[in-house]
């Protein structure tokens, strides 16, 4: 089953990033966003700020940023992903 498009940043002109999809087969949310770089990425890599969570970003994982104006799109994607397996 292909990914189902949920929405794109409403402030994006010309169809660029960020974008949200739902994979109904795996019940996952797929996100395209801006790379986290600089100080913020260093903070994620170098600080054990979540108890029990190892530091760093493991191979095969990425960190992206989405604007808060996409919150409604993310909520809808979460709801759809939960319902996909029902």
C-alpha cells in the first residue's frame, strides 16, 4: 500500500518541504522536514537529557524540524495511523 499524503506546510510556496504522510501498512508517520543542524543537533548528540535514552542519533535515523503551524496535520496523521490497523 502506498504512502498516503496528509499535508504540506501551509506556508510553503511551490510545493517544497515540510510534508507529512501516513504509511497505513506499518502504521507509521513519515515526515519530511528541515535538517536540524548546528547547536540544536549538538544538543541532541551530546546531552543525555532523557533518562534511560542513550545520547546521539543512531545510524539510520535523522532529526528534522517542523513548524508548529503543522500541528493539525500531525494530529490528523497520528489519528489515521492509529486507525489504520483497526
